[in-house]
C-alpha cells in the first residue's frame, strides 16, 4: 500500500514516514503545494495524508484537483486547523476523514487502514480469491487453509495484484507502487519478485493466476 504524506513540518513528516513504514506502507512525501500537486497528478496512492496549510497554496485546492481529475485516492486531512468550517469544506470536497493535530501515530495508522479498507476492500479486513485469503490487518497470507510466509515485497505484490484482479498492470506501475520514491534503476527486478511469488503459490497448491501479458505487464486472473 502506497501513502503520500503532504506535510511541510519536517519533523512531523519524518515521524509519520518512520511509523507507517514500520506498518509496511510505502511512503512518499511532499512539503509544499507545487510538489504535492505534481505528485497527485502524476501518480496514484492508496491514501493521501493532506495538511491544509501548505507553502504556496491550500490543501483544499489539491482536493479540488483530485476531484476534477476523477482520482480515487483516499484522503485523510491532517491539520492544526480544527474549525468546523474547515472540516466540512474538506469532507464536501471528497476527503474521507479528518484528524486534528496533535495526534497519536497509532490513531493515524488506524484511520489510514480504515480508509484503505473502505475504498479498496469494501470495508473488509480479509480479501478472498479462490484458495487465497489475505488478512490485511494481521498481514497474513493463507493458501489452501495453510499460512504461508512471504517476504514484505511478495506480500505487497500479491495484495496489489489481487486488488487489481482482471486488469493488466504494467511493470512500471508495479515498481512505482511497491517502491515509490525509493525506486532505482530499471524494472528487471520485478520479474524476480513475480517469479518467487508465483513459485510459492504453486508450491502451496494454488493455480498459476499470474499471467504475463507480452509487452504490457501482468494480469492476476483465473480465466
């Protein structure tokens, strides 16, 4: 799951990144209006943490742009502003939730997880696909009723593929989703992660649902 933290307070941004990475999220940051707008227009995120007061502009303007561009990213407003008008304005513009500063990082993480569940998984903690069960809260994979150990990236990759089942996902999209700003070099390593994940699924008695689409990417399907 990929998170964008739009926050100009460096210490707070860094503490959020450290905490959420510990919760197995891929995190990117933006510290001003221009860079935040560029990232939200260029990439998709599972959840955006949005401060309303930014150097160069307002977080509410970013919300307007997300809506105008029909983006489906979840949005959690985090702001020192605690007036009812700000909260109502943000929610009307499409934000999913509002958290006032100061806050506990554990509560922030819980709010993020709730937004992702509602938007991506219809509010469920567990995702089911044939013989596969993904418990997004415990971060446990069950294949044919047996828990299987995956690496963090294998878990993220399987969750991403299952969440987009039936769709062709490009190598670039997979790499950007799993590594975000930490992405370096070419995408050849994606093949290695796909191969290792596919091997573990097959060894657990699960059919090979990961289909290579020549020149395009991969599709997770039982067709």
